């Protein structure tokens, strides 16, 4: 263990911490477009669960959970988000947020997860389905949440600036007929498509 597994685990933890530092920019967002955040959160949930089994909480892990505020604010209606880059604006399932909804203790994160997830594992994906379709399916991570009843969440401000990401969301309200404007002017981390604008 001391010569092989422990050093390998330490290297994995270090690499994981470096990734967290790059993805989560400490302003309530993740650096990539919304669909990629959900996808990244799926992998992070698996890593966090595995490391937790060894009693390890990576440095920077506290940056992950507040990262849901960006998609929370840019969701126009369930399954429709306003974001730039090569994200198509539709994300039906939020399985990447299941682990956080279960373990973070943040009522608004649980409410966000519940707003887009309708657990149905009875249908698999066809072999010819692409990544975007697969990201919209419920999956095993959804079984993680939720063991307790949802707590009521405070209503957040309607508009928010995400300065580290270089984004802002301006909303007229939280109702189904609200006007939502999403802007991005900051540096890109990945998956940018400048021709798509904001």
C-alpha cells in the first residue's frame, strides 16, 4: 500500500484538485457552458464518492457545490438554458447535480436538481445516440439523490453577475413568463464558439 497504492492515490488527488481549480472559478459558476458543466459534474461526483470512501476530501471541493448557481440562473424553463459556446441550450436531466443535491446541504441546489430530473431508468439509450442525447438521460447517479425530503429554499436575487466567468444573467423574475438575458464577455476555458455570441 505505502509503495504503490498510496502514492497513486495522492497523485490522483493532486490531479483532481488541479482540475477543480480550473473548472470552478469561485463565483458560483463553472467555466464551461452549462451542458458541459452537467457532464463534468457527473465525473466529479464519481470521483468525490470514491475519494470519500478513503476519507479524502480534496482541497477545493468546496468550490464544486456553489457552481450550480450559473445554470440555476440561466434556466429559462425546465430543460432550456441560455448559454454560449457549443451547448445547444437544452438539458432535460440534471444527473450531474445529484451528488451535490444529496450531500451539499444547499436547499437551492436540491431545488435546481429536482426541477430538471424525472428519474426513469427503464429506458436505455440507442447505440446510435450522440453525447448530447446521452447527457439528457437519467442515469445511475440519480439513484444517489435524494434520501431526505427537500427543504424550502430562499428565493435568490433575479439577476447575478459571475465576474470570474465573465457572465451575467438578468431576469425579470422567476416565473414561467420571465424575460431572461444571458451575457458572456469573459475569457473562455473551453468549448467556445465566438460566432454564436451571447
